[in-house]
C-alpha cells in the first residue's frame, strides 16, 4: 500500500521525515523519563511529589524561549543546522540531569532542558512540511506528532525494564542517546526547499509576527487548551496508577506502553483523515469523542479496564494532536514558518505549564483522588478545544512559498 505516495518520494524527502520524527520522538523520550520517577526523586531528596512536579512546570515554562530562539535561528540560518544544534543540546542536558546533587540543581537543569526542547518541534515541523508533497501533509502530520507518544512509549519500556537496575539517575543518563541522531541528519538530511537564504536576510521575523498578531493570539489560546489536553491526560497518569492503585513499576510501564500505542495509532489515523474531511472537523470530532471515554479512563478499578480506557483516551487525544503540525504550518506566514508554529505551540505550553501542579492540588483537595482531578481537566479542555477549533479557519492545502493572504481567526 502506497501511503501518501511514500514510494514516489525522493530519498531526501524520506530522510527529512525520518529525522524530524526521530527528533521529536527522542525529545519526548527525554521529557517523559521524568514523569515515571517523580516519586523516587521526591524520596531521595526528602520532599513532596508536588515539589518535584515543579520540574515539569519549569520545563514547560522555558519552552517558548527555546521556540523563539531556535525558530529565529531556523528562519535566519536554515532549518537543518538549527535542528542539529538543538538535538545535541537537549541530549547532553538530559544526561547531566542524572548527576544532580540536589533538587535545586535538577530544577535548573530541567529549566535549561526546556529551552532546548522548545526549539525542536517547530524547527522539525517546518523542515518536514516544506519538504514533502502537499497531498502527504495530513499523513505526515499525524506521523510526526506520533513521535511524541512514541517517545513516551520508549520511556515506559525503559522504566519497566531498566528502572529497578539503574534507578532514576540511570534513566536520565540513557537520555544522551538522541545525540546520535545528529550524525544521521548531517549525512542524509538536506536543507528545506522552502527556506530562502536571501529572503531570510531581508525579512524580520519579529515584524512578521507582529503583523499577524490576531492569528497568533488565537493560535496560542488554542494551543494552551491542547497542551492541557495532552499533559492533563499523560503527565500524572503514571503517578495516578502508582499512588491511587498501588501498581508495580512493571504494571505501570505496561499500561503506559499500551496507551502510547493508542496514541501513535490515533495520531496517524486522524492526521490522515484530516486530508479528506478537513483539519478543523477532524480535531472537533476527536475532542468530543474523548468525553464518553472519561469514566473508563479515570474511574475504573481493574488494571485491564484502566489500560483499555487509557488506550482509547490517547487514541483521541493524540488523534486531535495529529492534525496540529500541518494545521499550524498551513496557517503560518511563509517567512516565519521556522518560528510561528513552534512559538505559538510553546506559548500555549506556557499557559498550561501549571497543569501537573494544578492536578496534584485538585487530587489533594478531593482526598487523594487523582482520577477525579484528571477527569475534570481532560473533560473541560476537550469541550474548549472543540469550541475554539470551530471558531477558527481552515487552511488545508494552502501553497507554501507563494504570495498569499494569510487566514485570520474568526
């Protein structure tokens, strides 16, 4: 089966997709290693889990800075070299996290990691979307975004198999492996055909973003809801399984692996379907379908039902997310495509950065009921996403690199 005409692509186009997918996968792998060991870090440093979740908040808060800095670098000096520097940076900061002598040092390193993590998605997405055939954008968007749950899946495997032996510090040290991706990018990945060195030298990213501020504000609010949707259903789910259901590391790792398979399938399926039914319609359908799954996902008592609920929830959460890479790139001004998608995404992350802390506080308020806290956040933002997306505009199939009137949010 020739999915999205893949067999007709050039070797360079395939290499770009592979590199960008792996870049986001390994970035997510490094990020999610932390969510499995919150309890263990808290025990070693003799503090509460809520104090350690501040590391997640810091990472999310710093991501917009990375999106802006690396995005401007990508618009000015090219997508390819910027992506290589970014991958090296987040890999070695992750490795250094394993040597943290105190919680304070770990928090500083996770903040720096957030800068590097914030740069990867936007640069990789723009490089990919500008390099592939237009008719393949939906499928590749879902594939690219499925790198996020793939990274989570890999982290769950490492946690389930290696954590009893290597501990939380060893988990971070394994996170240096993504640095090897730079060798592949250097050998196989060309610069984006949509990036023009001469035009980049003449244009001002800041002025371009300022001229499209209404679209930017809409996109940031939409991405805040999306980030509450993803982080609200992922970051504390392992802790929910550990604390509220007293499941073993092996059981938690297995359930996490199961629901991340669902996330991967959902992202690719919904991304592909968006090529037929439209970007906005696909997002609305996926968000609303998550509501009937909430009781199974958050309030089941048996591990089998929890795994099933988590699988279905992530099919829909990451299904909606699978449309985002192409949707934001199609809305973006051409001369700021290295910056715009990543910046609005990460600013949305900033607005949602307190998610883990909010959910821990809600769980404490309800007597340690993490399930209720997770359900309240996930259900609320699913409705908000459906409404905001309906109020937006459709830019499916828009040509890149041509003079065009940029859509504005309704």
